[in-house]
C-alpha cells in the first residue's frame, strides 16, 4: 500500500508531522494497516489520521482550507476542495471616491469583506455520479479528475469498478468551466499518446486546457 511507504519516507527524512485525511468509515482499518507496517519496519511514523465526512473542513495553512465531499466509488471515498480565503473591498463601498474611503477607515469602519475562491478540486477514485453529487467541481480553478478508461470495449469496466471513462467526462464537457483540467489514473493498458489523441477527437473545445499526469509524467 502506498500510504505506509509515504509515511515511512517522510519520517525517515524528518519531514513535518503528516496529517492524513481519510473517510471516517475506514480510519480504524487504515490505522491498523499503518501500525502493521510500523511493526514490520520497526519504526514509528510521525503522522495523524484525520477522519472526515462530506462537508467537513480542515484548515491547512493561513487562508487555505480543505473541504471533503462524497465521490462515487465501490469503497468509502472522498474528494477534496481547496479553498483560498481573502479579503476585498466590500460591495457596499465600491465606486466611492478615494477620499471618502479614507475618511471611513479613519473613523474605524471596516470596508472589507471575506470571500473564498475554489482553487483546486481533487476527485480521486470515482464514477460518473460525482458530477451530479458535487456540481461545485465545475467552477474550480483547477480540476483533477481520474480518466481510467478509453474506447467502447472498456466501457463496462468503468461502470463495474466505478472509475471514469473519457466518455463520462465528454458528457459534461459543456459544464467544465475550469481554467485547467488535470487527468490522471490512466490504466496501464493505454499510453499517454492514446489519451491525448482521444482528447483531441472527443473534446476539441477543452483540449487546450487539459493536462495529463501519469506516473510522474505530464503531457
């Protein structure tokens, strides 16, 4: 499993204490898995399992928060939104002369309001129901989606194991307002070139905004 390896490496190199966000339903078996890896390695990893349910938020840095949402998979799974909070001039004061704004500030009036931008959405392993369950993903600045299968011959694989087929993404192409889409989790039966060719054929209107991430390679 990948998680014990990551925790082992981060502990070995004395990285910061690692928080691991996971679905609340699997926190106990996941903890047992990591504990077994620690015993095998005769090591103590520096980590914390953080169980989350859809809608839970965790602050990860000043002005940055992660929010969990439900995906569509055969086992408990979550996707994550990364929200960036910032302050701007409140709408009620927009258009006022600079001198008036200065005068209001001098009187102690708070002229700002807090807003949030959805910087990144990561869906992880999921089937196509995620598009209906979490429509906010369409507005994320960057959207990370799996794209596991291509071609009609593997259409049923996606339905059975609840992984996205390129056709699932194509059906929602008109809703994808993201500045960038990063496709990952491509099955090893395909090459990156196969996916890029299918993107150009099936999603020409999105092709310039799509990036492919496969085993450390981006395309």
